[in-house]
């Protein structure tokens, strides 16, 4: 199984400067970004080291990561419109 890069700057390069700005000036965005990065790191570690984890747990982790990414993306789109 390959390990994908899901880092926000990688997935949304068009918002790179905005990601940096919001992570410094928007507490809610910063909190979500930290949560997203921690979850992504945990998923990548499990994938790289092929550590045992239940399918349900692993799927839930990936679902949570996708949900957080959607929320972060929505924040970026809204901030870009201002």
C-alpha cells in the first residue's frame, strides 16, 4: 500500500499563503489544522509501518481526516472570497 501526502499545502497549493495566514491569525483554523496534521501523521505512521489496526478504526480515522480537510477547505474558500 502506498502512502499518500495529504499535507494541506500539498493538496491546496493555490491557498498556500492563505493557509499560513489563517494558521497565524485564526484560532479555530489553527486548531483544526493541528488536529488534521496529527491525524494525518498517525495514519501515515500506521501505513508506513504496517501496524495492526482494525479496519473499522482505520476507516474512521480516514473519514475523520477527510471531514477535517473539507472543513479546512471551506474556511479557505470563504477567506479567499473576502
